[in-house]
């Protein structure tokens, strides 16, 4: 899960917030492919534009899988 957070932050830093959030969506989709609840998670992430909201969703989703 730390890799996902680091990759997300790196994309925001490289592309900027506006582009980074959109570009990160496909990477986030790849990270959760085949995991429980992935479709619903992807649908929610794809509607989010606020990077803080996305990061919180990432922590909640991947954190729940780890526990």
C-alpha cells in the first residue's frame, strides 16, 4: 500500500494536481485489479477530483485489505 501512496504523490508532483489526479486513475485501477471490491472502488475514485479525497480513499481501501 505504501507503494501506491508514493506513486500517487509522485504523479501529482510530476504532472501537477489537475492532470495528476486524472492520470493516476488508470494506475490506481491497475493496482486494485482482481482485489475484492475493486469495481466499486474504481467507480468512486473515477469521480473524485480532490487529491486529498483520493488519498483518503486509497488509505481506506488498501488499509482494509491489509487488515
